[in-house]
């Protein structure tokens, strides 16, 4: 998957299902940076074997998006719009190949964080937000700066 194609098939449709305030260059950059960090935009299923699904490698974050006070109403609306059961199992089953669903849930997971999204010069703040929201098992901090820079160059 290329960033350009993910924009067309995932990010733009996802953000059209959410309030306009959730659509910004910073939001788009963080979505790309996290997808690059998690899967390199190459793997829809966690490797070698794991529960992570989509380019964002969603696991427990699905449950958080469905239940958090800041995101649950929007998450349920996205699920209804995309004909996906608004349950952990329903979303987990669909999210691996439903790019608008995955992008919307990624944006909503970021929406649950209290701080503002990082700007182009705040890679360290982006890293901390990524860690807070995704809680990766193997964080790989050495790859984040390049992914963050690449993401901002795309948007």
C-alpha cells in the first residue's frame, strides 16, 4: 500500500465519517506515521503470528475506541455507516481489510488522548502519543523519526 493510495481508499473516507475538527494535517501525518511504524504499510495482519489487524495493527485499542467517552459515539456511528457490528469481535474481524474503518479507529484512538496532536517539528511528542495510544510490545524508537518525517512529507 502506498501513502497516496491509503489516502484515497482509507483516510479520506474515514475522515468524512468523523466531525471536521478531526481532519487536519497533523491528524493525517500521525495516521501515516503510526501505520508506517506499525506495519510499514505492508502487513494487514501482525507478523509472525499475532492479534494485530490492519496497517495500524489494532488489538486492544479497538475496545478502547468503542468504550472511551470521547470516541464511543463516533465509533458506533462509523460502524453503522460501514455496516460493521460495533463490538470488539465485529470490528476486529472487519478492520484488517476495511481501510476506512481502520483509519477512523486510528483517528479516534488519537482523539482519546488529552494533548494536541504534534506539529511537523514535534517528532518526540508524536512518539509519546504513539506510545500512549498504541502501547506497542516492541516500540522500535529508532524508526520513528524517519516515519514521522515521511508522514509529514506525504501530507
